[in-house]
C-alpha cells in the first residue's frame, strides 16, 4: 500500500476523473457504477461500495469488489452494521480490523468476509444523510487522517449525483402518496402569542453546480471576495438593525461577527479548496464537517453556537453563487427552520413575519432571544414539522403552550381566530390602562415592575407604564457571549440599562448561572441534581473574582446614580454576609480610587430556598429589601423539578402550604420594615397575582406581556374581601384552592 501522504497530491487528479464521469451522458446508475470503480483505483482499495438511503433503509446501489448480485438486494437498517453506524451518526469511520468491531454485521451474499480493513464516510446533502461510501482492503490497513478526508471530499461529489438523479425523485413521489392530514405537534414554548399563517421554509437548498475546481487559485480569489462581501453584509445588517442600536444583542452579534473573522474557519475553507474543490463545494464540505461534529456535541449551548456557523456557511454560498437578497414573503408568513443563526431572522420582513417554529433549539438559543425581542410567537424542538408540513400549508402557532397545528380544520381555525381577535381587543383595552394607577377598588396601591434580561426589554417600560425593573437577570449577558465579559463590557450594559430606565428603579440580580444556565467558558462537575447543585451565589462565592468583577461593573455603571442589587439563591444568612463582605471590598476600592460611588446603595436577597424562611429574624436586619423567586421556591418546597413532564400539574402554586408560607413571609417582613417583591411566574398570572395581593404583597415584577392583564385585575379588585376569604383557605386540607379562588373572583367581578 502507498504511504498515506501520496494521496494528498493524487486526490485532485482523482476528483478530476470523477468530474469527467459525472459530466457524462450515461444514466445515473451507470455513472455510479463507474464512480465506484474510479474510487477503488484512486484509493488503491480492493472494494468500493455505495449504499443509499431508500425507504428508510440503506440499500447497496453500486460496488466494485463485492458480489455484483448483492446490488439492490442487500439492505441495512440505520445503525445496523458499520455502514449503518456511519449513516446513523453522520461521521466517518476507519478501522484496520473491521471484523473485530462490535458493530460489524456479516452479510454472506456480499462476499465481504475476506476483507479486513474498512473506511467509510457519510454522503451528506443539506445536513441529511443520503448514503454511505465505503472502501475495503484484505490486509489490516491503517487508514490515515488525510485518506479519511479524501473520502469525505469524494462523498460530496457523489452526493451531487445521488440528490439529482438516483433517489430523490422517487422518494419524493413516495412521500407525496396519500392525502395530507391535519396534525398537532408539540414542542417547547419560546415566546408567548398565537399566530395563523402560511408555511415558509427557511433557507431553501442552493444547488451547487460545480464541485471539482479547474483552477484552485481562481477559487481562492473567489472565496476571498465572497468572505469580504459577507463581512460587509453582516456589518450593514447589524448596524441597520434596531436591535443592535439598542445594544441588547451586542454580545450575540459580536460573537457572530467573530465567527466570520475566525482564522481557523477561513483556513479550513482554503484547505478544502486546496484539495481540489470549488469555493462553493469547499464551503459545503466545511459545513458538513461542522454538522457532523454538532451531532456529537452534548452541551446545548455549544450546539446552538455551532448553529450560528451554519448560517455563515449558507450566507457565504449565497455570495459565491450571487443569490444574496431578501426573500419574497406572503403577508402572513410563519417561518419554519431546522435551526437559525440570530442574524438570519433579521433578514426577513418583520411586517410580514407572524411566527417562528424551530425543529431544534431552545429558549436560550440566540435566535430565540431575537424572536422575543421582535415579539414573535415562537416554538422550538418540533422535529417532525418538516416531515408533516409543506411550503404553503396553513399553520397555527401557539407560542404560549408550545403547540403547532399543521393544516388545521375549520373548527380549529375558527377557535384560534376568536382567540387572536380577543387578544387584540384585550391589547387595545390594556393600552388604555397604561397611565392609570395599579390601584384596587378599595384603594390598595400595588407597584408593578418588569422582569428583564436584555436592554430590549427595557423599551417596554414606557409602553406598559411600569414602575421600574424589579428583576434584571444579568446572567443573560453572560450566556450570549463566547467568553466571560470584561468589567468594561458589563459596566456598559448596566449603565445603558440605568440610562434607559431614567428615574425608575432597576434591581440587578447578580450572576445566577449554573444548573440549567451554564456558561460555556466555565468548567462544571456533573451534579446529580443540577437545580440544587453548584450554581448561583454558591458559584460566585467559590469564585470570588467573578463576583468582584461584576460588583465592580455595577458600581462603575451607577456612577452617582442609585443602585439596587440582590444576591440570588441565598440558603443561609452566612452566605449573604460573605457576599456583602465582597461588596464592601469593592466599595472600599472605589473610595480609595476617588471614583464616584452610587448615590444610594440598596442590597437585597432572593427568597428561593425554603431554609431561608426559618432564618428571617437574622436575615431581615441585614437587607434593604427581599425578592421572592417563586419558581425555585415552589420546586424546592415540593421537591419537584419544575421541568419534569411527569410532575407537571401535580403541585399547585395555589395550594394551602404555599399560601401559608407566603403569608408568614409577608407578616415577618412587614414587622421588620423590609419591603418585598415577588418576581417569579406567580406574579405575572392574574389569579396568582390576585392571591398574592390578598395575602399582603404590594409589589410584583413580571414580563411586559403580563403586566397589562395584571393591572386590569388589580383595578377590579376588592382587597379587603379577598384577604378575609384567604384567611379561611390557608388551613384548608385541599390539594389546591385554585377553583375556589376562581369562583370567588367570578362572584365578585374580579377580572382574572
């Protein structure tokens, strides 16, 4: 066998031979038969076989070296044998002794028992596995890395023939058989709202007509020009985007631009051209490589950052093929995508875009954050959607409940249309409440604030008439960056938040990372119960440099203005004492430097851990305010993971033990003269907010979307009669008193 290095020079000649075969006039099957012979000769292999996906199975379509009668007769399931393993995981495999591998599957009709070594690569097109290309040798040949890369490049060439002639048409015909039926698909909610519209698939496949380069130097010049055009496009897009000017997505967009400037990424593109590919094919190869790696990545944050690269590859191919430009949309477009980079959503006409549905992704993906800032109803993790829906189909997207209806019947359309109309009417009524106080019929005034994590959220202060920001989640700014933000970067964001809020207070929560909010640049141990593991204040006290830098940034941003900050997930008073000592170190540092300290400084703690309920006498003298994080407090009270589907609905926020805990908290805080806010999900639901007010809470913080309905409820409320009724419910034996409260509200005309 030749040394592996000899393939580097010969791969270009091999690609040219394959190009000649591809350009021939013979039928697709005949050309595939010739291709496997050319590959076997070029790679000095005794066997070259091509398996293609057909009817959900891998079918042997062509071979050089195995028994010819096995062609179109041998079929493997996805994951079956080594070929099935390559297809299932969409990644190459190279084995000197294939028969000793636990996944080896022997098919006697092929005659492959005499071959020991095996190298295979998936045939990929548009991120989908079309088949597998395999070479085999009798000896135990150790395939080198450049040999594997050569086979992957060849598989790209084969993909062009496969997708154009061999399988796609008849598979499409088979898929179209039968009358399409309505479907109801479930995903995860990303952003509230309901929309009815027309299916538009994001990013239709761009056909690459030339795969093998005739002049590599010319291809490199084309690549450099396209990369330059891509960078200019991104700069223009981000500069023009209203979101970028607001500053809230600075971390996302800067990280995105960093990908385009990455030298390693650019070098991989140039190396692919050096192997004999055109610039377009080189981009596609690097894209396929990244997708294959993506399939092996477990961490959801890293998977979503790699999806941003997917967008860059597609944009670069657009520049190379001259297909740059915005798509024409119907007036009621519902965008459906496997995944998206954040800039891609900004490409679409916001006036025509009604909703977003992702097959992958999560609520913390970059594109999800952009969707929320654009106020688009959105649902993620709907993997069956592209199989169920066709372009132009009618879709209903329920972002509140994470449900998508495909080709819904008239009854569903009528029901949803009614909901949409009612929602719009409610928005009009709520807008009329903007400048009216959140005051009950019997004169009880309630402060309503917003929860925020991005600067875009603060633009809702004026629209809603909120009193301020009761919870600014600083961790969002850490999660959307590829590295830990510097003190200056943090201070800039916090300063902008204070400037936008003006005279209205902003309460900053210090870094609440860990658990399900991992930062990609920090190491983590695998906690058995992440929600109760190394997270939040535990992390920052163990890493005091993180806390000191954030506190320094907050003090810098305040610069003579009032500053309110609170520490999350405090489980014992000693943790608060330690955190305040770190704060005092930073304050002393400011005093020594002569820098401006905050005009006033208020320090609070979040009540999320039940242990803190039993330490209130020691806690209250040490805080200026408290904030109840009802989401964590409830899951810890009931020892029930709030993300568990099995436990959903088992425990209710409106149950006697929750009411008892909240009532006791109100009494002790009032006796100690410490103001208190609820900033969890309870605060933003009218019936729960009603109950909290009846228990004595006078300050609530919620999303901008929830605030108008809560204000309308408060203005219909008689707090005195509600408080008297709640006293009787606290000691009730019921699992939940929700229905009793709902009936009471209906009887008294409360707008819940």
